[in-house]
């Protein structure tokens, strides 16, 4: 994956900016904030609960047609101020602390809405729904994901987990992957897969270590120019035919950024992910017979 997507995955890119003190999250009737979202995931949740009218600024990475852009990976303070926001929702990652401090120093109300884990996502979806006076919409999104989770667990059953290598990027001699701790790993575990890497949220894994781990499923979390689809990824990995995933054709590029981005839309991602894992399990079992 390209570096910009690695940043998205490692940092989750979750930010929103604003000014006067925002109302308490438990009092949705008092909520009518002007929101500057500096993160695709936050923007997506705001729109998913029907809060488009609250958006007065977004990043160039966000999907919000017609809303002014106030920055890229970093918010431009002057653009945030010009939008006259009422609340700043930020991700709570250490790398974003300087931006949060800079905005707060301008008198803007800065708040943190975490979006690393699935639990974070569900809590943040509820919070955004309440803060925008759309609590029922937020609750419905949470319920949809919980239903998808229950179905994934039903399909997973007690079968032995499929060993998976998550690929953010491929470089000479190593892959950039994850040691777990984020929503992607949680989704894979729900689907019945086990990460072959351990360590920090993003890490380099040498190809010798990949060979030793013998993944049964290789999953690129999103397309990029080098790996636009699964066929391209399989062609790249073909020289590593000793890997079970390569030998069995279980190398996939997840279409779009749905897997890479945390949010309530994962209720639609999880069933597809479960299918990929189930297929890899069937390929494994067929080879063993």
C-alpha cells in the first residue's frame, strides 16, 4: 500500500475541530454543533447518522461533497477558525497531540473520539449520534454491527483459526503489516482468522519470517497502484509458492477502503471478510484430505 494509506491505517485519521464549549454528550436535545471533521472515519459516521448539515469543514481525504476542505493530514488552523466550528473531535493518537494543542490554544474546544478498536467505534458512533441529536440513528448503526458480529461468530464456530498475513505494503525483503490491537485484527478474529504477526500496530515483517509463519490467507487491506486487485497480488506473490496461501490461491486485495477504515459500515464488511476466511479454511481442509 502507498504511504498515505499506511498513515490512514496506523493513525486511523480521526479528527474534528471546533470552538465554544460543546454540550454534554448525554443531552442530545441541546446538541446542534458546527463540526469540522479532520478525519474520514469521523466524517463517515457523522454522515451515517444523518448529520451532514453539521459539517462545516473536512479534510481532502473525507467523502463529503460540497463541504469546505480545511486541511489534509493536518488541519490548517486558519481554515478551521474561518469555518467557525463549535467542537473539535480528535483521535487521541500521540502524533495528533500537537495539532490538538495548537487548536485548543486558539480557543477552540478540542475533544477526543477514539477509533482504534471496534469497541471505540461503537462508543464513538453512539456519542456522535447523541451529540448531533440523532441518538436513534447512532443506536441503529450499533445494532446493525452487533447483528453482523453475532452472525460472524455463528459461522466461525469452533473451527481451527486460519493463519492470516495482513498486508499494508510490500517492500524489498519485507512487508508492512500489523501486530494487532486494531479493528482489522478484531474483525479477522471474529471471522475465524489469526494474525501471524505480533508486535506494534504497524511493523515490518521480513519475508523469511513470513515463510516461517506459513500464512493460509494473505490479505491486502486495500487496493493501490501496485496491487489494484487480487489478480495483481497473486501475480506478485507467485514466486513464494511454498506459502500455503499462495499455493492455494488465497491471496486477496480487499476492494475499496472499507476494511481499512473503522466505522459502522463494518457491519457490511464483516460478512464479506467471513466469506474470505471460510474459503481459505475450506482450501486448507481440502488440501489436508
